[in-house]
C-alpha cells in the first residue's frame, strides 16, 4: 500500500510543492513531500506567484521549503512522482542497486491531458494552467491508490 509519496521537479519551488499541496488537500492521510533535482533553491519557500495561484484554489503551500532529492528518498518513499522526463532520468540516476521503489511521471495519472510532462510555470508563467494539470493528475493518482 502506498502511504508515502514524493513529488519531484527541477527547483522544488513551483511544480512539486504545488503537487504536494494539492495532493495533501485531496488525500490528507497520505504522507507527502517534495524535492528538486537541483540545489538552486534549497531552504526557500515556493515561488510567490505559484503560492498565490494555489492559495486562490484553497491549497496552502506556505509551510513548504525546497530541498534537494537524494538517493535516500528511494528508501523513505513508496512512490516517487516526477514532473517531466528530465527529472525522471535524474532521479533514476541515483537509484540504489536493488531498489524497486516505483518512479512515475505525474502525467501518467492524467492520460486525458494529452501531455507527457507538467510544464514549468517559472518559465511559461502559466501558473493556473499548471495547476489545472496538477489537480487533474492528483485526482487520477488518488483514484489509482
């Protein structure tokens, strides 16, 4: 049974903390966390415009702080969710030998979206569009569990 889920993006200030916040709203009984494959923003709160867009939908991200993904996360979590294939490859590169923790793309849980990645709103500036996809995938993930 999946009880611990880690959401991972590049910097851990937009997509993965938003996914964590949305999912903990939908499934508060599931332990969640988020991380980034880079160390650019370690210790920082989620990006202001992402926090504002999430808050407008009832998701509070203010208590989250960025951290970097590490190999120990494979043991600490039952499922690791990547926001895009670049992050998935970075995660897999750190997989300890013999570890079987599943790593999935978040968009696998929203096949009707027609996309294979969650666009990074830090660059696209489309925070609401990203949240639409995150909410859709979070619903799909909850149903899968």
